[in-house]
C-alpha cells in the first residue's frame, strides 16, 4: 500500500451527541496524519440535537460529511417484507449494517484504493500520533511476509477480559522496520472496529442488510426465527474465516472504548476531553512493561 493512502473514517451515531462531540474533538486534537482523509457520519434519527451539531460541525470542517437516515422508513420496509426485528438489539443490527454500507459507498476509499477506519461514537483518541502511517507500515510488513488478506487492524484498547479470551489468542509480538509492534491473531479473523484496506471490504462484500437477504437464505430463516446471531457481525466473522483473512492487534492503542456502564455518567456537555491525550513517547515507555496489547485497564493506569 502506498505510504499516504486516502482514509475514510466511518461512524454511526444515535442520540449520543455528548460522546460524538468528544470523539470528534479528540480526533482534531490527536490526528497527525498528513495525507487526505474524510469522515462519513451516519445518523438514523437522533432527537438530542445530534443533527444540528453535525450540520454545524460539517459546515466548519469540509472533511466531515453527514448522512441522515430514517429509522422509520427502514423499519416500515422490513415490516412490508415480513422481516421486522423482534427486539431492540435486532433493530440496532438492522440499522448498523445499512448505515455501514451506506457510509462506505458514499466515501472515496474504495475509488482511491485507500483505507477505512471504522469507529464508534463512544470512542476517543488518546494519543497525538500518526496512527494511519503505523497501520500502513504493518500492512506492508505483513504483505512482505506473504499475508495479503487483512480484514482488520485493531487500533483501540480492549478490556483485559476480551484480550484474555481464547479466540483472541495471538502469535508472539512482531515489529515493523519502523518499530511498530503488533500481534497477529491465531483464531479470530475479524473485529468490528478497525483499520481496514478498502480492497478487503470489496473482497468480503457488503455488511448484512436484512432487507436484501434472499428469500430462501438460511440467514433470513435464522433472522425470522429470532436467532440473535443472525446479524452483520457474526456473518462477517464467518465470511472472513472462510477467506482465511487476518486480524491484527496493535500493541499500543490509539483510541479508548468507553465501557457501556459509564455512558450515563458522561451524558453531559464537555468543555474538555474526557481523557487527556498522551504523548507517543510516554506510551512507548509504558508499553515496555507489557508483553501483550495494552488493555483498557492498563491504559487507565498509564494515563493516571
């Protein structure tokens, strides 16, 4: 991959303006990538002022585009097809797959053979750094070793219990010529929030959209039966495994994933970032004490 690929950030949001504002503020403060990039943010019906905020933010930042979707319209379509979601969780799955495909096709990464960065509205960047160049170095390092199908490079801190799960077991640490440390996953082939070559998305295909499933497909039968694993994430896990694609963890995280049980505590307007960005040098010094990916808990310790 070329050294400065075009980057499309993809973010889906709904009624979490406080967290979305924090995410975008942290990006502005931490991003040091000199290449071209864009953000595509989809909202499927927020009523908390998110849409007004996005109108104003995008007007001031030409690199940010918003797409306003209608949850009601999508759910009405599914009702007419006899495919209505049976739970709130399944309704979220419906919107998530549709929003992701919509955003990726509205962006330029596919056309320009660039990168997608999939990020949630409850994430925050915590390091002033050029994480895109780090990811490119890892991609080129793996390609030199004959690994060409990369589904996802994980750039955020995960809770320690997720890192310790058997399906997240990794091979020993590797290091690029520029010193970027990373771990290649042994078992799992995909993760939802990632840095991903646009070519990988094209190869894997669109995320599952319930309205577009073939009438005689087993996935649709599972959906109608109320099976909770009939969703875009599990479907992508199966597809990337079938293609023997590779999942990679960066040792040093560049973003933090707020625990869900913390959301209510953060449901306020913020004049400052929730977690102050750290310098790359401090993170590198601290990482020498750990022999695996830095977890959310370790990150909190480092930041203090």
